[in-house]
């Protein structure tokens, strides 16, 4: 199985500051990936590297088996909506659809017009007169209608109200399920949205990948344990502490368990996805945990060529 996005030692530097560093990951096909992390974590940089808008400072990245942005054929296989959901303010909605049809050989005319009709957008309306949420929906329609194998979305729901956000996420799951092997990477701060649609998690903090893998597997590999107050050093070997908190009489730890959980006066439960994400985000962003120690899904490469 060839990874949709594969990176090795990937890094990007801006004027002496590393926005992304030592990034190694392998995302399998057919997943809806939730990309999470605080502002400035490197999420947008990673997406821009994956679509070919940026080049790495160090390391390598392959998308659908090729260098990102390497020719018209590769560009046609990847859809991308940037954080500012760019549209042409002087063009009408219909103009955007005609432009998309000319630029994309696999353009789905019916799907594009059906979505515009469902959204209640007037084809004659200039994009510059649309609301921020409507412009975001138009940009998303253009990206989806090109029928990409990989769709990259950088904070696409940020400008949408709750009802429009729910509608978009529903459409996103439909898009992902229309073709076997189609992959979506969705960057968002709203973890509850990601829980609704994503089955794979990629967490970036401090310019590094902190957590990666199928959501169910990641949750199954972590526990929250609580008991009488004690230091983390008192925990049994084989428990990797992600986050700890203490009150006057009690201690609570979110741990990755590679050994049996402690018994006795300890109580253990599975964390939810949001709790797990927040536990990792609460860690020191300068905690340079080796990537070999980060839980990640393994994807066989079948001798895939590397750049």
C-alpha cells in the first residue's frame, strides 16, 4: 500500500525560524485525516508543502508517489483550499465554475452546479459580494469538483456558522466516500468537528509531529488513570506519561500504556479524542520527543521510489 503523503526528515525554515522540523510521517489512502495543533504549529506549512506551493528546506515529501506540484498531471490529482479561501472577487459564481471546468480535466459539472444550488448561491453574484462563509463554500466547491484523489483543506470551516459547518462536514464525508481510496486532510481547531468526520489523526505542535495514527488505535493505546496523590516517578514501568495533574489528595495522568495498567487504588478509563488531543497539546512544545517514540501507523511502501 503506497502512502498518500509520505515525509522523511521534512523541514521548512522562514528567515531563520523553523516552521516545521524533523517531520516524518506516512498517511495511508482512503482516510479522512484531522490535522490539529495550535496556531503557528506548522499545519499550514505542511499543507503548502504537500500541494507544492512550498519547497522543503530539508528532507523529502512525496504525495501520491510523486514530488508535490510536479507537472499538470500531479496538480490535477490534488485539491487545495488555502486558509483565506481565495476566490476572484470580480468574477461571478458562474464564472468560477466555467474557469474550474477549463482548468481541470476531471471536472464534475453536475456536482459543482448541484452544490451551488444546494447552497443557495446565485450564479450571477460576484464573489466579492458574497459573505465570508459563502466565499468559503464556493472555494470548497471548486476544489471538490475537480475530483482530486487527495483534498487538502486548511481551516475550511473557520468562516462558517454552526449550521453551515455541519452541512459542509456532511458534504465532505459524502465526497470522501464517493471513490475508494480518496483521501481528505482537514485542518481545524474544532476538535468536535474532527471527531464527527475524521478516522485518522495528525497532531502537530512546536513544528513537530507529536501524534499520528488511526483515531481508534490512538484512543485504545492511551488511558487516564487517577488515584491517591503521587509523583509520576511512582508509576509502573511501561507507562509513558503524556500529561499529569494534581489536586490536594488526588493525581491524574494521561498515559500511553505499553504495559499492564496499575491495579489497587488506581482507576483507569479511555480518554476521548478531544481529551487526548488536549493532553498532547498541553505538553511543552519544546519537548523534543524523538519521532521513533511517537505512535504512528505503519504503511508498507512496496519499494516506492523516494526523491
